[in-house]
């Protein structure tokens, strides 16, 4: 099946589409771009006119969007899929690579790496590409990402003990995290763990735990589909009023106002000219999100 010289962008986004940096970079390099909007099935295009690559763009992936990606890979297996998302998590990345996406990008996209991947795929999918060129291109596409931690931590040392404690905290944010239990896992007493955190992070164990919870809450609040009550319990708080007070103490705003500011700043300013009709939107151009009464009264 011959490859057609264009990049297909499959939009599975909550907000109206807007001109992203990676799209401008593709155009600057001379790649034609075609779009599949929300509600449209990309499979007929993928099967009849296979592109250089298909970019599935998500803001916050939902079940339907991820199902679309998996079906595209199953039924158009020869087309390389690139996944672009705002909501990065380790489990999402693992799922993407198990689904056999070619590469995975978190917004803002690393443009240099993204363009290199597209260039690689363009070379690989040309009929005249030699075996040697294909091997070199594949090697380039699998380079170690720049965000990888290259510093080696001595096993058993304070840094390793701290890394173990932080790893446990990050994996159990949604649960009750007891300092004594974490200390036991690190092979020290609760007092020693407290001293370790003060020395290496300039904060207490409990202070560090709260900062992690609030940081995760900020990430979840960026998704309008998740209620504030769900955010509260997802990051380990058991009382909505306490969560609201703590969030305001650290961020300077209640969760509701913080989310409203995020949505206001992320409102699209330059929507792409798309052929298909838009879904129903509110007066400010965003999809309407229902806030539960508990979220309003508690904040």
C-alpha cells in the first residue's frame, strides 16, 4: 500500500482546535496537513490514503479517544501513529507503547525531536529507501530522551533513601501515607526520615507530601471533566473543606477559581478552519462543564 505525502492529524480534544506549534513547524518544513475532527472516523482515510504518520492529538484522553487510537492501529497497522497529549502519566505512556504507537509526546511538544521523527518516518516509508538508510533512521528515532536522568545515585546512600521515599509517596498519593510506614520501607526510623527530608528538601516529610498532593491536584484540575470533589479524593484528601483551605494556602486561590483561570487562559484564540460542524459550546467558546453543588458551596 503506497504512502501519500501528508501528515494526518486526528483531533480528539475537549476544547476547540487551535494552531499548535508542532503544526506550524510541520508547515514550515513543507509537510501538507489534513485533519480529522471530533466525531469523524479516521479509518477510511488511513486505509484509502495512508499518510506519512497519523498524529492523535489529545488534551485529556478519554475512553472513546483511546479506543479510536487502538482501532486505528489494529485496522491500519502499517500507518505509524504519534500520540500527543497534555495529560502525561506513566500509565498512559505505557498503554500507548503497548498499543504500538511509534512515539509519544507531551505538550508543549519537543519540536526538534518531533520533526526528526516525522523526517525519519518520511524516509522509512519511501519505496526506494535502502536497508542501510532504514536502519539508521530507526536508530535515530529511538534516541534516549533528553529528560532522562543520567545521574547515578549510590545504592543505600541518603539520596537513594530519599528517592525510595519519594517514589512511594508518588505511587500512593491517593491513599493515606504514614510517615512511620515510609520510614520502615526506607530502613530507618520516622525521626531519621524527618531529618533526611529537612536536610535534602528543606521541608518536612508532611510538608513535602502536601506539596506533592497539591501539585497533582493542579494537574487534575486542568481537566474540566473531573469534578473538584473527585480531585480532592484522588490526591489523598478525605475532606473537601480541608482540601479547599490547603489548596488556597499553597496556591492563593480556591480550586474552583484556579480551574476557571486555567480555562480562561487556555481558551483558543485562532481556531483552524475545519469543515465539519462544531459541537455545542458555551458563550466563551469552551465546552460547558457542569459543576456539582458541593464544589460550589464548599469553595
